[in-house]
């Protein structure tokens, strides 16, 4: 007896995981990491108000979460000065990207992104049979003009662009993003991933008409708000597109604890500012460690920093391997020439003390 046949598309795809989690590596190493500073989580934790909300709601976990996400959508609409109908809630940006691709991508539909950028978007596009077209980085920044040019050449339906960027941490100002939007081909949607926007001053972020028909912006509670484990992301876009998500989203996908935690976290601006200050201090120290070891720290507007190890990707991979073997979980960009770098998330003093000790050892080991 055999199972039903997979679709032709699914049968042709490899079984892949966009990210190898630290837990997988810990099982392979048979020990826990001493410093978990590789997944851009917030080691400084969530707001105490969010933790209290989770505890208070724990006894009600037998209930489904509100399928309309009413309270959280209301609060987010107020935060961003838009209407309730302009907000979409989902299981992290990853989940929302999957729904977005499902709305627009079928076999052979062209989608443009940056080679080496956030891989989960690519995972969804390929999974729906899209034609994924990649544009190289330019000086460790995503290249807006080349991306728009490629969108015209391929008649792309979606363009994915992260700002600030992951994995390099680089940032484009509002004028560049506005020009990019203005020059998009007709019928193409700019998917602007702003997962790290909370680490950028509000005055430096682009301001758009929320009713623009060619724009959707993504935000998350996983980074500055420290709630990666409960998976809460949201999108801001025009009402017709936001409403279309109701055709494909998992209406009970949002868990109840995540809903109340995110709502509480929004209200604690003091904690958010404190986290941002700790991140800034941590990244400055990581940059100092890089310079002390004759490496370059690439200016970052996120909660991580890319360190140029000053050689090629093979050398950086050896540096990474030593760090991991000695209990420091970090990651590196996957595509040349950015793979000459390793990427370090903001950490506590204890984390960075350990990194400061092991990093020069890793550089020396990589030379051998």
C-alpha cells in the first residue's frame, strides 16, 4: 500500500530547513551553548508586563485565541495611526510571508529578491512554484535600483526587500525606499520587511500612505520586544490586501498567550527603550572586539553585527566552527562575498566576555 502521490511541484523539491536551529546543533554537540548569540533573539528578554500577561492567561489556555486578533489589531492600528482594516496579524513574519506568497504566486510567476537575503521568503516562493530571481548585494547593502530594474525585466509580481537588512545589518534611508516604490513596475508589490525597524529612530523610517496599492510592510515582536518564542508578527498595508489575507490565513494560527503578551509588550515603552540601549551598548562592544582582532565590524542598524573576518568564506566558516565547538552559537551569511563575515547577535556581558576570549582563538585556528 502506498500513500497518494505528491503534486509534481512538491515531488520535485528537496526537503529543506531554512535555518539549522541552535537546539539541533546542541543535540549534535551533546551539550548546550554557553552563549546563544546567533539567532537575533533578544537575550534581554520580554517586558515584565508581557510575562505577567502570559501567567495571568495561562489558566485560559484551554480556549482558542481570538481568530480576529481584535484587541491586538486595535492597539497596533493606534500605534501606527492607521485603521483597523490596515493591519494583518500572523504567526511571525515567516507565517505572513507564506500567506502573501500564496495570494500572489503560482507556477512560473516571477519574484525578485536579494541573493543571500532572508531565506524563508525564498522557501515560500519555491514552494508555490514561483520563478525566484536574485540580485547581488552592492557594498554589503541591498541594491534597490538593480532590484527594480530586475523587476521590470522579469515582470515580477513581488519584490522582497529588508530594511534594515538581514544578514548584514545595513540600512537605506527613506528617500531611497520612496524612489524604489515610485519606480516599481505596474502590478508589482513591494514587500518591505522591517523586522528590525524598532532599532531605528522613527524619524529615519520612511512614511508612506497606507493605502498605497503596491506596498506591504512587515513588523515583528520577535526582536526588540523579545517574544520570538510566541510567534507574533504583523503587516501594515492597504485595506483590500489586508482583507485578502482572510481568504488564506490560518484563523486559529495565533496562540492566545502570544496575543496577550504582544498587547502587554506594546504598552511597556520603558522596557523597549531599555532594550534598545542595551543592544546599542552590546553592539559597540562587539565592534571593539572585532577591531582589536584586526577585523572590521560593519555598521548595523539591527540587534546584530556582521564581522568581516578579512578573508574568504572558507576562512569565516572555520572561525564559525571553532566558536560553535567552544560553546558560542553564532551564524554567518550564506552567499559570497558576504560569507566572509560572521554575524553576532547582541549579548549580555557574560556572553561577550566569552566571545572576546574565544574569538581570537578561532581566528588563529582558522589560519591553520
